[in-house]
C-alpha cells in the first residue's frame, strides 16, 4: 500500500477548556497507482483529512503511513523533503508565490530538487502548455484569473511526476471546458505515470471516476 491511514483523530483547542474534533477515527488504505475521492458537505473534515494524509499536519491520535514511513515519526523538515520529492499537493487557495511568474512558480519545485534550470524550464513550460496556459507563462498570479491560478497550481504539483497527488477541489474554480481538461490530465497522470490520486471534490462526476469514494460527515467516514 502507498498510503495507510489508521484510526486517526484530529482535534483543536480554540479556547481554554474547549476541544473541537474535526476528524474522528478515520481509517482507509490506498494502493499505488489507485485513486480516491473524499466527498461530503462543507465542514465535514475533508480538507483537514487531506492535509493529514500529506503530512502537512499531524493527527492528534492514530497513524499515517506512506509506504513504510510513519509520517508522525518524521520532523517537519523531513516531511517537507518527502513531499518535495514524492508528493504533489494542490491547495484550494492555490498558494502561488505572488512575485514569481506562472513559469517560475512551476519551475521552483524542480529547482529546489536540484534539476538544472534549462531542464526545469522545459518541463515547466510543457506542463503549463498541457493545462492551456502557454500564452500566460510570464504573467504573475495577480494577473491571472482564479481558474488560471488553479491550473498553475496543478501544473506545479505534477511537474515532478509525484508518486501521489493530493488535490483539494482541483476543478472547483474552473468552467466546464477547463474542468474537463484538468480532469483528463489528472487521470492521464494516474494511468500513464501510475500517480496515485486523493481528491477532495463536490463534483459527483469527478468522484465517480476514482477507484473508491469515501464520504465524510461530521469528521467520520460513513457508508
């Protein structure tokens, strides 16, 4: 298994004496190259669970294993290196660097991984072309629409051919045409490169294309 989530809980203490439970006793497994959709109403814990799976945060209880590595045993820097080399993550709010162009945003993870600049630029240009942004390479995030920023964020997440991709509403800000293009890209990566997918989505058609659908309600998996 590429990902094993075992009895994880996540709670916060917004005030003294108050505990807010967001994820409750969630367990599931994902095989290498497989795909999974996390669905449920807003506030059901989907985004929190996605971040826990990627090691962006740690569970209050339980374990998350990536292959044979227990994420809770790693330091924050070690988890960052693991994500840089083997994972991709598409944030709902994009998290693009405002003073870098679209091309520079997508090139950055390759450069951090030691890929030569010329090679990184070619790879970044190719994936931006694939998401329909070849004419926007030199534009900065504030010069792009929300949908264009989302496509840049996806390009950045997949440019290094990750083993697993975590995506929070990857088609949420896109029109039907561009949403269809991104969906095809996601599942092309899944089939061609065997990139495992974990998606948060409210799109039932996108969810149906995955190998398994996990529905959350009140932070718990429901049948």
